[in-house]
C-alpha cells in the first residue's frame, strides 16, 4: 500500500513540476508526501503549516487535477503538517509578537539581533521568500545555494538575510558568518589591491560557513570585484558553504555583470518580495509597536497603514504617533493618526526618519549603508552625529529608537553623539552644516 502511495505521488509531482515554476516546486511541493488515500480522500503531509496555507490557497486545484488524473478518481484533499523532521515547525511555534522567542546574537557585526524570523510579519507578498529563507537557515548549504532574494526598497530583504544569520548563529555559534553589503565587499577588494594584500582578503571570505551580501546589484561595472566574487562564490559552494544574496531586481535584469557570475546567481533559488499589502502593513506596525513597548490599537494601525506602502515610512509614522503620545499624552485614535500624518504636524513640519537620513547622505555625499555602517572615519562620524541630533531635535525620538534607526547602535553612543553636536552648535562649521542641510532639503528653515 505504501509503495502504491509513493508511486502515485511521484507521478502527481512529476506532472505538477511541468506546470509550476521551479522555485515554487522546490519550496512548496518537494517536501510533501501522500500518506493515505481512502474513500477518495487524499491526505498530504507538508513540512509546515505555512506551506500548507500556500498550497491550499494557490495550488489546491493544480494538485487535485493531477491527482484525479493519475488516480482516476474525483478526490478531496486534506493537508496536515509532518510530525517529524519539520524544517519550519520551530518558526511556526514561536508567537509572531514574542521578542523572547530567539536568543540574542551579539557577536555578528552589522547584524541586528531583533531581525529574526519570529519578528517578521508574513503574508502573501513575502511568504515564499520567508519559507525559503527559513529552510536555508535550517539546512545551510543543502537546501538552496545560493538563495537570491530580490524586491524594491523597504520590503524586508535585509530583515530576512539577517534572520538567516541570527538563526544560523543561534544553532551553532562556532559557525563563521559574515553579513556585508556589496559596497563594503567592493571596499575590501579595493583596499586589498591598494595594500597588495589580497591573500588576507581571500582567507577572510573563502573560509566562511555563511556569506550574505546585500544589494549585490551595485557590483555592476566593477570588473575586478566581480572576478573576486566569482572565485569566492565557486570555492564556497564547492565546500558546501551557504551564500545568500539580495538585490532590487532579479539576476536577469542586472546589467554590466559578467554572464558567468549571473549564471551563479541563478543557480540556486530566486525568490521575490512584493510591496506589502494592507494586512501585512498592519501586522508590521503592531510588531514594531510591541518593540517600542507601545500599545497600538488595531484601528490606529489600519489608519497608519493606509497612508503609505513603504515599510520604512511605516516606522516613521508610528514613531510620530508615539512621540505625540509621550509629549502631549494624547491617546492615539484613527482620526488623530490620519490628521497627524496628513498634515505632517499641526503648526509646523514633521519629517520622517528616512527623509532626514536622505538629506544627510545627500549633503555629505555618502550612502545610507555608510551612515548606518561600522566605519568610523571622521567625516562619517560627523554626519552620523548630526543625524542623531536631528532625530532627537526634530522627531523627539529616544536614544534607543535613534540607535535602532542607525544600524542598531547602543543608546549610550547616540547620547554621546547628540550631546557632542549640542555642545558644538556655537561653532560655525557645525551650525552652518545643519542650516545648509535643513534649508536645502527640508520644507522649513530652522534657526540655531
């Protein structure tokens, strides 16, 4: 009987494989099993409740047609989670709004410890990417290698990548894990060439268990960087190390990158993340409110979610509501949220955090990744501290909130930065910089 079920399901899967994308087949169908078929009722086991939800909503009819064809019956299908060896069960077990569900990660540079699978809101727009990343974190180098995640700005690509890093370290702290942006990878290559010390750089990148490169599209046109990444890629894959890449577009649409490298990018699993739908935006707001220990009513979350589709702006809008509550004691209501966010602050102007970051980066000619990154060049430190100061002065954010917005920095670092700028406002070069930044990019002239 079991042999017959296995043969039947293999035939069904072979047919389904010709009708769905490779990514969907590998992620959703490959781990399924037909465990019984009695009275025309087929019971199919899947690795997790999340995969079951996707199969039921998106592929029920596809499965039924193939199953009916090969079983010569009119079947009904029931999905159940597998009882053992689940790749995603630990994720499903953790409550979405629990921030104690994972161990803190302290040693991974540039990786935020609050970026975990438990703290990510999931819906149809990012479900496939979430399941894929979860599987990779559970089975490094075995499931999909590389995993290539693409989508527009602010949809959660970095969160997913760092969740993989956090989960991998939590499971085995001895693993060699590196999260880096393509810009930082480029800088490493350039510095190695400048100092004639490429051997140290190669040892650093080619002995990893997990390499995650964010915004890989920025290596376009950089031949030496692409060559180094190509060889690093091959060596890591050969030794069964995991590679995870992110981009704002799929590999096929990245220009000025060698075909051999694009072929490597496409050699594993490529998944996209779409802009979050309304329900997901609401969930994101409730999760972030929990992080700030703020009780956000669901109706207010809906009102905020209706103002923007950008997840980064969502956090800025939430912080505006929290600030209003903390400073004036005004209880949040849907009408208040709508009025505050549409008028951008009664009697003045409100700036979202990303607007301030964009203005700082534009004025000093730096990238956002540099502003939030670990480098401590004098010019970067100055820009970073002025950004901290404007966050405090213009938005009234707490030191902890500012630290979170600038790469997860400690609140004492932010406190020092804000106070340093405050103490230097009398110096012409600081006050002029702030005036020029605000006059150029903000809709209101400030005086200091």
